[in-house]
């Protein structure tokens, strides 16, 4: 079953997904497999919809009750936006390494530090803003502009040509297409 929908940040919608997952569990005594399609960019989710807390919540919810996950990347689009899409994969996989109370926030802090170095604070602000506001960016240009401004601020923190600059450049290529 599709027991997550990582791009769903709306609490009411997440409750519907939770209820659907629980209903499926009652239909069988066998463990289920969660099935998700990544990346969401291939189906019109072209906005920066980074939702690690939704991913974490849903992975924790199925640990022990499900056999695991079948995540199907849309291969013809994955490489087009690898810096965007790898975020979802990475945090889904990392969430399985702990118990049902696995906390994603320390993982996020580690990720921002290791992956973005001197831009970690600005990239944390960027990802958190995108997580909170991506659905609104579809209709509200000011929200999208704010996300891009946060990203631009991060780019200014790194040395030109550094590994951090190259990582941000790959993500920037995707964001330039928005």
C-alpha cells in the first residue's frame, strides 16, 4: 500500500493516510509492504517539496508492522533532479536504521553540516521553509521567491568551486528550472 505520501504535509491528509494504513493492517494477518513512487517530480510535484518529518513519522509508524518498502524511482526523471530527489531516498533509508522512536532532527543536522558545510544554517532554513510552505508555492509566487532567496543566501556562504559550492550548484540547476 502507499502508506506515506511524503509530500503530504497537511495533518488532516496524513490522518487519512494513517487510517488507510490501519484499515489495511486489519484485513490480513500478514505483514504488508509499503510502496512509494519517488521522485515526485515526475508527476507534477516540481516544487521543492522536501518533507523529512513526514517521511520520518510514516517510517516510524510502519516499523515492525510492515516487511519494509518498495520505492520505485522514476528513472527517466531521477537523474534530471538528483540533488532534489536523493534527499527523499536518503532520509527514508536512514529512518529504518533506528527503532520506532527514531528522531530525524539529529540526522538532519548531521546532513546539513556534512553536505553543506559553511552553508549549513542557511540550507537548514531553506529546507525547513520548503517543508512548511511547498504546497503554497504552487499558487503564491512570494512563497516560491522566499525559498529561492534562502537558497541564494546559502550559495553566498561557500567558497566558489568548493565541494559545497558544487553540491549547491547541482541543486541550483534544478531550482533554476522552477
